[in-house]
C-alpha cells in the first residue's frame, strides 16, 4: 500500500485541517487493520503490523505535507 493511494481513496466530510488529519490517521489504521484481520498467515500479520507502524510514524512526522495533500 502506498501513501498516495490511501490519500486518493480517503474521503472526509470535515474541512477542519486538524480533524481531517486525525480522520486520515484513523483511516490508515483501519485499512491496515482490515488487512491484518483478513490474513491467516502469521508472517503476513507481522508484516502488516510493521508496515502500519512505519506508515503511521511517517504520517505523524510529515503532518504538514500530508495535510496539504489532503486539502487539495
């Protein structure tokens, strides 16, 4: 999963930038959680957990840039 794909698929009703960013973080968490729950392989579950942690860390570290992309 790429960040650009997640941004393009994300839809929100709010226009408040802070709430928009929080919703996007929750959306990313949910997308990975959905993949984890649908997988039976322990190896893939660990891989998705690692990917989710790295993605959330990246999103939080680059909050301004992500928010700008979300408001376009």
